[in-house]
C-alpha cells in the first residue's frame, strides 16, 4: 500500500534517534528525545488551500527539520510515517 498526500500535505519518515550521547552514555528508551529530522517520502500536489494558492517547495528524498510534535502519525505495512502540512516544516537539512 502507498500513501499519496493531498493538497499541501507531506508524508515523512522520521530518522532514528541517537542511542548514545556524545560522551558515550547509552540512553534508555524513555530518555531519548523525539527526533526532529525526517526524510520526505511523498509530497502532495499543492493547489488551492483555504482559498489561497499553495506552491510546494519541498521534494521527495529531502531531509527536513520539523517541530517536535507536529503532524499525524500513521502506520502502513508496519512502517511508521507522519503526515503534516508543508507549513509545519521548519527547514531543509543539507
């Protein structure tokens, strides 16, 4: 099954969180921060959203920085994705 986002929505897959700190301390599952860097899996077509024309600036395969608790998490074929609006993307990571 594939996910095809509508309008100005983007499907992302979160990158794995760091398991150890820079000093070498291994983190327990509850101590890990939610990752904020994700890879774009699919991009919606843009178009008219709330009466305004929306142009998509992100592309499939780019790594992006998102706010911590934005979007809606979904699980498809055992893989976790997050669907969010392009406005919830803070920056492109290069």
